[in-house]
């Protein structure tokens, strides 16, 4: 019987399938500046959507769960050569497990997949992938490089996230400036979309900033996310129990 390997299942075609599936509902201008409604399918629970994720990618996640590879092994097997390949890997490791492992199965998300996703995202950041031309001003792609940092319980990672977001927002503010080279047709196109969808951009930025600030406040207070305690078998403090009741 032929042995199934990561190299055999993490092809570029598989990475393309992930991105095509994940971003299939987006029009071009909403790739540059998404609205809250554009990202809602990813961050709200739907049995139908979960089942679709499971049908398409459950076997691949199951193999990763079985093998428990290092992030370096995953990168070596997938050989990502475009920003979208990197994004697909991050979605595979960070978000799809949240769709496929609900309830009592969620523990593996925190103990395995989040660690892998963060390490893959960190490598992408080291290589400067988020600021490559293909994704730098396409917000619906770029913000995925930072999502694994949001899920980390390490304060230093949250601080790095704030810096990464600051750089990202600065790029968009720069795009709105009159000093942008008007002879660059691609930048001019991005700028036109940003001007037309400025209200959506501001709402998206404000929402992201609010979510990240809230998560950091929880870590500042407790040093961890108390809502994960039961799943991870961690006893909650009295203060955490009270906070969980009020949240």
C-alpha cells in the first residue's frame, strides 16, 4: 500500500483549491477593501459551511493531525511560491481547523494547528511576503498573514501584531495621499477603489483594531484566554470564572 506523505497532498493545486474556495464570494473591489459582510462567513458558525470545509479539506487536516509535522516540514512539502500559496497554508492551519474541529475536538486547534499556523505566518513575515506587490494593497489577502498572531496567548506576539497592523494601516494611509505616483496605473487603481470604499475601509479597520485591543486586554489581565480553559483542561481562577460569566 502506497504511503501518503505531505509532499503528495500539499501540491500547488491543493493550495490553489484552498484560496479559490475561501475567497470565491469576493468581487475585485472587495478584495482590495472588504466590508464586514465579506468576512462574516469566515468568522461566524454555520453547519453547512463547516461541512463543506470538512468535505473538502478534512482528510488533509486529518493527515496533519496524524503526522504532527513541524512547520518547516509543511513549508518544505508545499513549496509556496506566491503570496496566495502562503495565505492558503495559513488558512489551512489556522482557520479551517476551526471549521472542522468543533466542540470537544477543538483542543487540537490550540495544541497543534495554532502553533503551526503562527510559525508559517512568522516565516512569511520574515520573507516579506505580505508587502509583495500582489497582496500589499489587497486587504482581504494581507490581513490573513496576521490572524495567527491574534490567536496567540503570548503577549510579545500580540505586541508584534500591533506593529504589523500599524505598518499595514500606514500603507493604506499612504495610498490615500496625493504623493502616490500617479503614473503607476496599478497603484492608481488601488487608490481609486480605496477612495470609493473609504467608509468600508474605516469600518473594517476599526473593527479589527477593536477585536485585537480586546484580546490584548484579556491577556494583560489574565495572561491567557480563559475561554480556552475548559477545552485545554486548565482550571479557571475565581476572577476568570466571573469574567466568563459576564462576557
